C-alpha cells in the first residue's frame, strides 16, 4: 500500500516503552536526529516493534508546523 | 518559548508554495530527507518564510505513525 | 510497509477535487458511508488517484473522537 | 451542536479499555469494520461510554490519509 | 450529540475566508483572544457559517501542545 | 523560535496528571475557560510543568473544528 502521507523518514528503533494503553517508540534517523512516536500498545504488538528494527516515521503534511 | 512537542527537525526551506488559503513549505533536513509542511498562508507571511531560511519542522509525538 | 495506524477502511474513490494546494478525496465504504479526506495535490498526483480506484481511508486512533 | 467534521461514522461500542490517563474505545460499524479511538479517561467517564452504546466515530477530513 | 473532545471554546465568528477547497474561520472568544480554524469549504456551506454567528471552536486534547 | 501555529492561548497550569506514558495538563485561560492538553510525560519533565506555571496552549489551525 502506497500512502498519501508526504513524510516518510527511515530510521532504526532505539527504544520502545509500553504504557497502560499508549506506547512511545523512539526512532533514530540516519542523521542522528531522534523522533518520538506515540502509538497504541496494540500497534507495537502487531508490528512486533523492538529495538534495532528498521522502520519509518510517517507524518501527514498537515501535522507539520514550522518554527523559525 | 519552549514547546512540549518532542520532534523539532532543523533544516532549510527549499520551496514555498502559497495556495488560496493553504501553503506548502518544503524543508530539507541535513540528512537530505525532505519534509513537507502544510500551513496557512497567514503563517507564511507572519514568519516571512522564503527559500534558504533556516527553520525547524515541528511535530507532536501523537502525530507520528510507525511503518515497518 | 505495515502501518501502526489502527484504522484502515477499504472503499472506492467517488470524487477527487483538486484545489490550489489541497485536494479533497471522497471514498465510499462498502457500507455506503462516505469518508472525506483532505490531502495534498502532490499526493493525489503521486498515487494517480481517480474515481473508481480501490483505496483505503487511513486514520490514526488518536485522531478519532467519539460522539454519543 | 452541528460539527464541521465531515466524517461521522455510526456504530456500536464493542470495547472500552481505560489506561492511566488514556482510554481506547472500539466501535463496530454496521459494515463490520472496527474503528479504534484513543481518547481521555475523562471523556469516557463524562459520556459514560460502555459496551453496547450507540455512538459515532468522528474524524476531521485533514486527519484522513489515503492508501492505494 | 455529546463529544469526547475536551475543549469547546465558545465565541463569535469574525471572519470567513473560503479558498479553493479549504476555508479559514476566525472565532473571537469572550476573552478577546482569536482562534483560527482551517476546515473544508463544504463544512462552511453546510453550517452556513458567517460573521456574527455564535459558534464553538472544538479541539481534541491530543492536538493541544504546551509552550512555556 | 516563532511558530507557524496560529493559536497560542495564554493561561495558568491548574493541574498536571502523569500517566504511564501520557500526561494531562489543564490550563485555565484568563477568561476562566479550561483547556486540556494531552502530552508525553517526557515533555512534562523537560518543561518542569507544575501548577501555577504561566504557559500557553498551542494548537495548529488544521486541528480546530467548528461547532454551531
């Protein structure tokens, strides 16, 4: 499936923290910048996310602000 | 002002396209990856955004999905 | 690529309206319910979206409210 | 109150899971498709959400992506 | 319909600007603060939004950041 | 850093509730209206958010709906 989301940033999972319902997944991009993603525990389980996985951080353009 | 948003990605503006009400701003990160941001024309004007500007793409963690 | 987004609703494109920068895509689900998606013109072009296409409407759980 | 949100999908609550601060509510649409919503525990309490309730899943158009 | 969204800010419409597909609606709260909402032209038409209308700006908690 | 987000509502923190991964921060605006923000525990720690702090609730225009 190809997505309309314009931002797909490849990286590696460096941390997975499951909460009661919501998990935090940290992804390190090749540039060294770290992205934090807040998703459901259910998604972490279904994708079997773990440290070292090659993944992409995906963001819809309308969710990106600009700071200057 | 310090923001709660966890994702602040520094880069350079490589394109600004204003529409009728909504503008698209492309930001190239140091890694060469390009981020597309969809914001209001009003914000483009107020921040005086133009090609070459040093900016940050800012994203709240709850707006980041993971693809694997 | 498998996505963390929990909501993937299969349907058919029944309308594509491009604006200056932002496009509206209407998707009819098998149940007859229609979903409206607001995405970039660029995404419409890259996915070559047109009436009759089989697609999925994709929504992150944190973007779903409940009305009662 | 009438809402600007274009997507209002009627269904029945099939699961409510409260976390520490964030709850997950599963809604089954008439088509059999299941929608997951991530909302505050506070909202679950105020709407007194429970299995069997007739509700709607509500989504703003700018939060809907297209996959093809 | 009662909504799970925690933030409902009452005010008056002070401007409606329709674009090609996306409209901007400005709402002045009783405190004098102005809120900008970006919604579909379709929603503006369906709600018949015009200057002077009493409306509410509605925001899901997961879309609110904190700046300090 | 100046932000593209059009909505910056000044107020005072009246409650901070940390969950397992996600925190809820309540901000009272000068008008007496209360805003609920759902952010990461990590952000609460980094901004050292506590009751009484002067902060702003920040919302992107595309995340604001209108109810009438």
